[in-house]
């Protein structure tokens, strides 16, 4: 076991992990630890609680998976789960499970994944096979607890991934109920790209003397080139086609404000000759899996998605992220553009901005502490976007502030239901995502 002075140059061998785990690391193609891995793995191995503040695409999954696997191999346990990993969406839960299975392929450690939208029977059968690790979405996990199909009294480590997104989706009450079903003595690992007040409160209650890792979580990754494009609403589709026709285009994730806009935009792009597919909340689990699988396999070049559907996705070689609609919060801006420029690769993130978005542009720029470059395309122009002046004390703008003249629609809500949702309504609305 090594302390936090571990140097990435020593490679993963410096962690003294079990030889079967090291085989998995080599098979996965990992060579040098990423910064979050170098800073968290030694502390998790020591049994410390962790508060990790880092954007997606920084290597968080391996940062907790490797030491968790090591601790499982170091001591024997019974047939009930010893590690519980909670994630906000089905896609992210599946992603985490796949990476853990890849790293654990030579260890004999079993992983079960549970989320809504599919039959209980298959998941209950998987739980009966005695997995040491369960990766779950909150809603389905609570259903299984209530059915007594899963027993969590042997859990030694709890991992909450994308905690801020779980708050956005109204899952904090579910998280508290899940925590009540766990042993009081356990290791807690909380990862979040941002730290809103509510997540800070959860962290204060959950974590005991945590080791804190903070990797510039309010700033876009250095590998991302981002820009704003002023455009009239009716010319957005023309501007998008221009971006998708660029020589450096490989694949893109395009974000829209609502699931209905995502579906319509994907259909329009398909008719224009682009291999596009939508990812949004009204799709069945089978449709979502086919869309994601097709995008990963390059059967589709463009994935048109809402914030809720695409949060936390880790897809290699996404060359472009396009905010077809301006995000509603400053945190959402950071999360969206983090879909590109991952794992050290370069990427481009472009935001289409209309006159009604200028207030949010100012909020984002104040949050970042710098202006975002403006660009124009000949023949597709709009009024210039005012440049925000960062506050004298560089104080971030409220992450949830909306400009007064912008439409306060959430990413997955039709425009006809634009009044702010209470936390209970938000909880009910997003429960289906798990």
C-alpha cells in the first residue's frame, strides 16, 4: 500500500495490486495512472473515505474500481454484495459495470447491474449468483430492497458516482433510504463533477475525515476547444449541418433542450443524409441500448440527446459536442462539453446562441472566469453576443440562475409544462430514468 505521494511515472505497478488485477489493467490497455487515479487509489486502499471532484472523462471509474477490487481479493466474504455502486442513469450504470468487468476479468469477482426499464427476473437471478459488486440505479435498487431480493447488510464500500446529477434528478431522498439499509461501519466514496449546496450537505453527513481530490472541476478540460456561434433560431439546423460537414468531424453528440426536439432533430438529420439517432427519455430500454451500441460501433455518426439521457456517458473519439440549445445552468454547460476531449484526446465543443441566451452566456463566462471565443459562419449570422466581464472577486454566478428573458424549460420537459418543478414532482418525473 502506498501513500498519496505516488508518482504517475511509476505506473500502476507502484500500487502493489494483486497480480490478477494487474493482468486486467494490462488487458485494458492502461499504462500510466491518470491524476485522479494517482491521488485516490492509495487512499482508498488505506480505507479512507473519498470526496472526488472531477469531470467525467478523467478516469474516475478505474480510480475507485481498482482499489475496491484489491480490497475484495484481500479478504473473503459471504454470498451477499460487499460493494455497492450507485449511479443516476442506466447508461452510466452499464458503463461502470463494463469497465469493472474488464479490469476484474482475471479475478473471479462477479458484478451485477440493476436498473429500471427491464424485467426484474433477470436481475434477481443475477443477484442470486452471489455478486461481490452491485452497480445500481436508485429506483430499481429500492424496489429490489423492498422485495427482499437484495441484502445490503454486508456492504463494506459505498460508491456514489455523479452525485450532483442524482440531485438534479431528484434522487437524494432515494439515496438516503438506501444509506439507511447499509451497515453504519463502511467506506464511502463520493464522486461529483460539481458541488452544489445540497451535495455538500450530503457529503458532510456521509463522509468521515475524507481525502479530498479536486481536479479543476469548474473548468472545461484543457483538451477541449470551445466556442459560441450567434445564430437565429430558424438557422440552427443550417449551422449544425455546416459543423457536421467540417473536415475534422468524426462523430458528434448534439444536445437539445427537450426530448421532443431531440427526436425531431435526429429525424431531420437522417433525412439530410447524416447517420443520426436520438437518445431521450421516452425511449424503451431496448431502444436506448440499440442507440448507444450503434453510436459506439459507428453505425451512427450523430447522437442527438438531452442532458438527462447523455449524462456521464464515456464514448471514445467523439470529435464534436454541439449545444444546439443553450444549457439551462452553468453546471450543465461543463457537463455537456465534457463529452468530448476525453482521456487526453482533443475535441471541439460549440454552442449555438440566440438573443434569448445572452443572460446564460454571461453566467457561464463568469463561472469560468473568462470569455468564450465567438465565431461566425458567413451567411449564418445573428446579433453579436455581449462579452461578460468576470466579477472583480471572480465570484461564480449561481449555477441554477436563468436569464430573465430565456424560456425556463428543463432538458426533458415539453414547453407547455414550463413552471418550475418542486423536488417531489422532479423526483417522480425522473424516477423512470433508473
